[in-house]
C-alpha cells in the first residue's frame, strides 16, 4: 500500500479562545431552597474546579441531612399549597419563560459548562445548551395537554420528585429532569453532580428571575451522602436517577420497601455495527462521534465497534486518518474537539482500563497529539484485535476509548452486540433499509441509531433495556414516569 | 478479489452535511487566517468565461492577475487565468513572463452537448494556441443515461490529445442527481485519466458546494489509497468570500493533508474571491474593515 | 392646541407586504355613533388570486421547517401580541366593546397562541402510528400538511380568525384568511404582529373584504387544497361544499362553540395521513 496522508500540515490553526469576559460567576454559591439562596446549616462548602487546569472556580455549599429536610419540605409545601392550584396553562407559561431565558443567556451557560466540566465549547455551545433550552420548550407545551397524551385516563401529578444527575451533561440533565417534572405538575429537589454544580446554579438564578413560585424547584449540592438523603427521605414521592449502574442498583435496594416511583438511566457499552455496504466515510464519522463526543463521557457512547471483516483494513485506516485530525486541548478554544477528562478519579479509571486492555493482549493505538501539562487529559484511543471476553469489551470505561472487533455474518454481529448486561443504545451502518429494520428488531437496546449516532431531541424517548436502566426521558413516553395514570 | 472501495458509491447526505458543519465550525484567526488567505489567493484560477469576453477584457484580467494589490508587499500571484479557447493566445501573450498558467475550457463548455469529433477539434485548438491546462466537461446526458463507458472513452480521448498538459474534468455536480452519483463520476474520471477533478462550470446553480467538494476529496483519497496516484481537485463557482475559502482549506487539510495544500493540486475557480481575500488581508494588517472601493476591479 | 393624530391606513397583508387592493375599493368602518374609524381595503378576487400564489410559493419552505421551529415562531407571535395588548384593546373598544371584554379577548388570544405553539412538535405524536401488519414489513403512518388552505372567519369575535389560522399553520399549511367584516382593523393590525414574528412571507395572507364576495372564488380555486369555514349558516356551508367539489377540496367547518375550545382538532383536520411500508429482513 502506498504512503499515507499527512495530517500534520504547515498550516496550523491559531488559538481561537472563546471570550469569557462577559460571564457573571460568583465566588460562592449557596443552596437554592424555597426560591432563595440560603446558607447551609452546617456551614460546609466544597470547591469546584476547572479540570483543564485544576484551578478552583468557586466554592459551593454542601447540603446536609437537615438542609435536605428543608428542601423537601419546601417542595412539599409548594406542591400542596401553590403549584397544584395553578392552572396547567399557567404552569406551562412559567416553563416557557425558563426556556426563553436560557436562550437569552446561552453563551454564558456554554462557557461556564465548558469551564466547570471540561467539554469543548463547540459542544456546549452547539449541542448541550440549545438542547437544554429546547427540552424546556417541548415540555412547557405538554403542561395543558396531558389528557391527549393518555386518552381515557385522567393523568395526575405525583408530588415531590427527588432528582440526581451526573457530571457529563450538567445543564442538559437538569433540563431532562426538571422540565417534564414541572409540566406534569410536580415539584422538584435536584442534586447536581459533585464536580459540576455551576450551570445548575445559573439555572437557579433563572428560575428566580422567571418568578416560578418559591419551592417548586430546589437545587442542593453535595456528593453521594447528600444524594442518599434525598433518596431515603419519606416525603419524596418519586426518584429519578441518572448515573452509574452500580449506584442505580443501590438506590433500587434502598427504596425497595417503599412505594416510591423510580426511573433509572444508567451505564452502557453500546455496539456500533458497520456492514460492508455502509456509506463508509459517513460511518467513520459516526463512529468517531459515537466515542469521542464529550470525551466518551456518554452513557450511550458507541464504545464497541464491530466491523465486517471484508472492509476492516480500509475502515481502520480511515478511522485512524480521522483521529489524526482531532484536536485535544483547552475546552474554551473553539477548535478543540476533545476536551478535558472531568476529574482525576475518572482519569485514573480510564488509565486503569488502558493498562488492562494492553495486559489482556489488545493492540493499543493513540494519536500523537500534543496535550497540555496541567489538567486531566486522555488521548483518543483505539484497542484493536479485541475479543468478547476482554474486560475492555465488557466493562464501561466512560472515556475516549474504542474497542474494535471484526464479524463475518449478521447473526454473529447481533449476538455479540446483545452479549452484555447493558442495553442502552446501538448503531447500525448499512445502505440497505430492510437490514436496518431487521437489526433494529433484534438488537436489545432502548435507542437504535441507524446511519447516525448520538442524536437527541426533546420529542424522542431515550432510555435503556436491562442494566442500562428503566423509564424513558423525552417525548410522550417521558411523561409517564412523572404522572399517576 | 479483495473488497475494492472504488466500487462502493453509497453516500449518506445527512452524514456529509454533518461533516461539513464541523469544518464550518472551525475558527481560523490571526496568524492562521493570514497564512490561509495567502494560500487561498495562490490557488485561484482567475476566470472570465462570458459570451461577451473580448481581447480587451482578457488583457485587463491578466493584468489584475499579475498585480492583485500592489499596495501590499509579499502577496502571491494567482495560479492561473481561465478563458475560452478563442482567448488563449491573448492571455498567453500577456502572461508570458510570469508563472501564471493559462487554462482553457474545451469540449463544448459548458453544456458538453456536441459530437466527439467536434470536442476533439476544440481541444486540439486550445492546446495548439498554447494552453497550459485544459478544463473539459463530461457528457452529463450520457452519464445520467448510464452510458459510463462512453463518458470514460471521451475523457481518455481528450487526455490523449492533452498529453503532458494537465487535464481537469468537470463533473457539473449541480446536474448530477445525488452525492452517490458524484462519487461514481469522480472515480470514473480519475480512472479515465483526469489529472484534476472539478465540481462545476459555474454556469448553473448550484455550482460548487462544500458537500460536493467533500465527496470528491474523499474519492481522491480512496483513489490514492488504491492506486498510489495523486489527483488534484478544483471547486468552481459559489466561493465568493474569504470565510468560505478558509472553510474549504480546512476541509482540504483534514481530508487530504499536507501534500494537497498547494496550487499544484488544489484550485479555486473564482472571480470575486480575490478581492474579498485582499480586503481581509488588509484588514488583518491595518485593523479596520475595508471597502471594495479601494481594490481594483477585474 | 391639541396635537393632531396621524390616522392609520389599513391595507391588505399579502406575501409579507401591505399592498392596497388592486380594485381600489374600500369599506367604511364606523363606530357605534357613526363616526368613521377607517377606510378598509375591500379585497377583490385578484387580491385573493395573488394571495394563493404567495401561499403556494411559501409552502415548500414552511412545511419543511422543523416542527420545533414552527413552534418557536408561533411562540414569538404570542410575545409580539402581548407587547401590543393596549393597541388591540383600543381598536376593539373603538367598535363599542367594553374594556373588560376587550381585555379578555386579547388575553385569550395570547393564551391560545401559546397553546398552539406547544402543539407544533407534539400533534404528530398523537396521530401517528406504527401499524402491526401481518407481513414482515415496517409500516408507519404519519400526518402531512394539506398545502394551501383558505380560511373564512366567523362574524362574531375579533380574534376568531386567529384561532383558525394558527391551527392551520401550526401543521405546516399556508393560509389565506378572509377576515370578518365587523373587526377588520384587528385583523390588519394583527398582520403587523405577523410581520415582526419571524414568520416567513406568504405563510399567512390576510384579506379584509365584503362578507359574501370571496367565498365562492376560494371554493372554486383549483390550487387551494382545503377550506376552513367558521359558520352557523347551513345554506352558506352547503354552497361552499358544492363548489369545493370541483377539485375534491377538503371542507372543514367549525362551529362557534368549537372556536372557543382549546384542542388540537383543527390542526389534525388539516393534515393528510401518509402510510409507508418497508420490508424487515435481510
């Protein structure tokens, strides 16, 4: 084979930093309870940093058991005395206001999201923030239309919802939780992830400015202990959790002898299947986005690749070509494709798996990109020649690491794709329509992307099979878990 | 026989749109902007292909090609001027002491609706008048009717006449039904002897788009991987401002890399682009927004 | 000396612009005591014909927008309406309605607009289906807009036309509205709201006219796909239905009571249903 393409060129992209001078961030954030920012009872705070340079951005109040009590009580009061008495259409109008205000402050949100979480500004600006605003818009419209979503039923709200969200899409996850909960007439106590509290705090400011009645949404910060207090609290009627399968199982056990409603959105190890009749260059792009979008910190990331053996060589070459053009670096640079890993523990976990993969005998490939000295970074990585029994094929790594295998027949691909306790998503790449529908029928996953990947829309239900969780977020189906039908 | 990617034409348009959007979201600033703009300038084929062209018009175009904006030092020249066969000798005369090439269209440009006999004669005329490069059109009618061998034979015939003179094959992407068809035509053209593949005549809408160009660049890459041959690419028409030109360069860099970032292998078929690039270069140097009044036309 | 007011000229709203009627005719709008409020354009069949051309030209673009985008635009109509509340209250009051009632009318109109905005990206979900056919096929049905819809408003409420029109365009159709003779000033001022709402030109066209002049031209126009008519008059309805048969035009009649209910029915009744089959299998 002739020599390869040289992606290192004399023409480099100069730094193109997003301006941060216009954002308004406080040095300290208190708990948002009952419509106000109040001091934590035990006067405990924790620091939140920028993972790209490890610098402290702000201090955030840590909610103790007593603070959670207060928050739940204010949510309960607001539910019984205020929110349930407001007409559905008026409820919708509050949610429309929140959506609009997010749009108006979109750039600020995007910058803070990248600063606090490490994701590239291009992603927070073009994907996270617009999707979050759109989610509020979509559900705002359902508030006064619930009877149409469930004909012959009289949908009723549940009460107080305890919601715990992860660090990979902080604002978007807050939107996915709060919007449907409010539209269905419930009130909320939300706990953002420990490493990414800031955009939720800005959202709390917007909630204040929207004049949403006090206590309808409460936002409290903390770690696993704070989350446990919310889950255990007797006045929380419904729990919504997005995070690791491990913690999801713990929550399921904790509330086993209660009547609390529960939805879980957990981990995944999605398979992407590429057939030899796929639109190949677009499939390459889809695989790249599937695993390197958001540094691979995505529950539905396409972290396993099954390529039909006949096109293996050319496909891997193109995959590597594309990886050579990915820029790892400062999340606030507009040209950055892969940002910082969210935290030191997460980086350690990824590196742990990189070691295991090599020990297990898979062939590792990483590009020769430059990475900054400070901060948490991982180069985009391929593991070639893996097999089903490798730990890097079975276990969720949650980083920019793709494990690759070949397959020969359709049935083999289906079997291998389903051979996992997870079932969140899957990708199918082929030009043949009937093959797409056949595979869509056979793959045991809650979201199937055909000739595309990582596509989200407020109207499109999202959620998993098996240990990836239960319940759906988005669309009409996303309403069911916030209603008593 | 091994799987041959040159037999694979399936393209997903939405996927192409998404890849193009990524190129367009690249932010090219300061030093890279100036370097990129100068590179783009050096890749322009300054073009006049009007029914109303005269010797005088062509002379003025050639002068502009040689003196883009004398007020600014260290500017590259454009790569070539592109004219009808009847104007080749006059362009050659004006440009005789420069490195600027004279490209001539041929083969019943722009429609391609003529007999093989006539397009052969026209090519011989262009070559005889001294053209350094020939831009031919394919027979879109024949291609859409599935007569691929006919189209291939025409290209081979014209290439034979050109000999060492480099041949660009215009696909007229705006008339080809789908991206799949553009890939097919690209591969067919390269297999038939094209030195460059070119998007369009610039005479119909749409002319060049980033989507068409991306599909063709990826076809060139596959051809290179399969055969080792290095083919050039020219998007023509529809690239009227610097921002767009820089996005094309991003696309070129991230698809074909360093070896193709040269006027030897990449050209812009454009007329208004040059002045827009000059305005941007002066703005980068001086710091204030410019006006077309300060840059010579033609 | 009291400052002299600049009186507004009420023209038609066609293709995003405000032309006068090509016929040059006018209707006099007078208040309860007989004083002239305004000379309103009296639209002709040619104005109607031009509106159909505008609506047809706008249809491709409007129907291909994402439902979310249509919802955003209709929400903006509500924002603009809210901002101009006092103007509308004044115009309605000038026709002898009490301030209390006028306020109620405009508040209901704004809230209705928001209601419909919220349906744009949802009605598809309550009417579409994946059909469980007995062969190995993926079979799905979904709604598509009919095209160009003529709307004949009721004669009783200032904003009745708005309710009809918003439902029709929420589903991706383009509309020509014949405003009612009683409140033509409200209809034309509303056109100003449309113009500032990011609504593409031609999607909605509003004609003020003598009540009985245009309906037959609408019913017989071959390039109009459907008529929505708000009426309690059986004779009027029969005539429309009879004339509409010329191109199997869909006729959707809306009663007065229906006008005041919040529901997606009129969005759904101006949609076609398309069913597609595709094999499942290797």
